[in-house]
C-alpha cells in the first residue's frame, strides 16, 4: 500500500488546469492509495465552511468520493485555507490534523506541517498568522456576511501578493533554527512540509542526527506528490497533460 502527500494546490476558478489535474489525480492514482494527506492550501481562498462557490462544491464532492472508496483522507490548515472546519471535514469525509503532527506508517514516523510557521524570518507574516489563527478573530470574521468575507479575503490576498513580491527570497523560506527545533521537539528524523513552493529533499544534521526535510511543491505548472510506502519516500513531479476537463456533477 501507498500513502500520498500533496500541498499547495491553491484551487481557484482562475486556474482551471490545476483543478482538472487534481480531479484526475483523485480519480486515478489516489484511488489506489491507502491514505491521502493534504498539507494545506488546498484552496486559494476559504472564507468558511459555508462558502457557496460552485468550484469548491465540486472539489468537496470529489474528495468525498475518494473517502467513500476507502481511502483515508487527512488535511492540515494552510495560510490560505486556515478556516477549514468541522463541516468541511464532514462533507469531504476527511480528518483535520493539528499542525504539526507526527504520523506513523510502514515502520516510519514523519512529522508533517504546512510549513508557514517555520518561516520565522518573515516577522510581519508571523504576526498576521498569529492574529488570524486566534479563535476570537475567526469568530468575528465568520460572523460577517459571505459578501463581506469574500471582499476582505480578496483584499488580503492582494496584500499578501504585494508583501511576498517585496521580500528577499531568503525571508520567504524556512528558518534553519526553527526547523532544528521541531526535529528536537518531535523526536523524528523526517519532516515533510509545503508552503514555500520549493520542492526538494534536504539532508541536515540536528544534534548529531542525520535528518531529512522534504518539501512538496505547488501545482501551478505541474503536480507534486510525495509517495510513501514500505520501500521509502519518493518526491515526484506530476507532468500536466496538455488538456483536461472536469466532470461537472449532475
């Protein structure tokens, strides 16, 4: 059996090619898996579990079909979809995990995280992250109308893009001390995360131990997937077919 790990799909109607590839992935390779882990930023924007956008309903239906086929489905919050909640999990058939969390399969323990909490050099982002993860802030935001939330989310996305473009690349990556700290705290030798959109496998030393940090990639130009089975871990690019379409529900 195999477990699959993906992240940073940023599903959005403006990028139908990503959605088409993801739907094909769910109906194809993922159906043969034992479990699928989505490490955050499944959606470009998520304003709450009552979000009515049709493209999101189609994604949820596809995830539910995967779960109903017997594949265990797990999610982490990302910096774009940190408001995923109980209703989303019920409708999709998945389970929301704490970030970070240790998972164990095939005789190996992995620490999985979205990865944004490790980018500690970006102090303005970390302050914003602390604010929007606060339960009181979330309750106030979710009390707004759908239209108000959509407008604020679009404004926040534009601000985020401006901030990202203005930052030196090194500030947008993980901090080495933050990475070492989570290895020490979790007591594992492998960390898997997304967020930085820099797929790679890194080897590092932490207190004399050889550790591995695996970064899953975004799906902007092609898919990215970590395959995990009894033989080990393999980070793979998923080339995008020239043309795909999404089957719409009846």
